[in-house]
C-alpha cells in the first residue's frame, strides 16, 4: 500500500501554469499566414467539432481530420511541426515553476490535466513542467471522472486543486467534499466568462495570478477543511 500524504497538490496546465490562450493565438496567426483565412477558419471549425465530440482539446486530432479533406497539401506536415516544436517554456506564467517549488515544501505536486496522449504530454515536457513535478504527471480525457484513480496513485488526507475552470473545481468538490481545497486562478478566457462564473459555485480560494500562491501558507490552503481546522503536519 502506498504511504498516505497529509496533502497532495494537483495542478492543471492550460491557463493555470501555462498561457494556453497565447499559444492558441500564435497558432491562429501561423495558420492564417501559411494557409490563408479560409483554411484557418476551417481548421478551427473542425477543432471545435472534435472538442464537442471527445470533451477535450485535440489540436493534432483536428489536424489529422483537416488533412483527410486535403491529402495533397504538403504544408500540413509543417503545421504539425509547429505544434510539436512550439517553445512552450516561453509561455509559462511568471512564477509558475516557483509555485510548484513552494507548494512542494508541504507535499507532492502533481500535474493533473485533460488532453490527448501525444500533444498534452509533449506540452508538459517541453514547458519544463514535467521535470518540475519530478514526473508526477496525470493526463486523462476527463480528469474530474478519474478521482478514484488519482487517489490510488497519490493517496492523501487532503488535496488542493488549482484550475482555471470552475466547472472542473465544482465537479471535484462534489466528489471529495471537505477533503479538497479548490483554488481558482483568474487566468485565461474561461476564467472571465460571465455565464460560466454564474453557473458554478465559487472556489474556496480565488486568486488573480498563479504567482499569488507564493504568498499562501499551508494553514491558509487547508483552512477550508477539517484537516486545516484540526491542524496538519508542516
């Protein structure tokens, strides 16, 4: 049986540690420049349809579907290179790696992300996040449905989940309840969508930037739980 930690910190990637909106903007610019507006718009239409179908963003899967429509365009091969070789480390939010180190003083830090089996791990690896959490990386299709698996791999009395999507935080809170502290960094377009914000309950802790966690201490992060109210090892 794996040892039980007092607290495990779970960290999302896109728009939590990594400025994914900026990456998407760069991809959009690249598509428009290399393929033209019509082809760029067609790619994004395929991308959105695929995301509705599978429940997560699949940039390479959308490219594969786009390719089926035009098997003769060799430029598509270079588009895959743009995605795979993108300098993700340049898009880390300021202080992201410092936050991982800061939280790691109190318990294991684990990347918990949604995504495909190729591009999302590549993003975590090339950004430096994979190494920052010492290889503790979990990537699922719908992570909020995989909490039993998460718990079996990283058992703990309490969890702290940092994610820019209130939907994810609310779903996890409904399962783990008082064993989970939810942290909502207001970064990325989902975090400012008024309809989404109105639809879900607020997180336990809302911050403006991921780097704000550098000012958080363990009692603050556990103060929303029974563990915090009765004390925890520090």
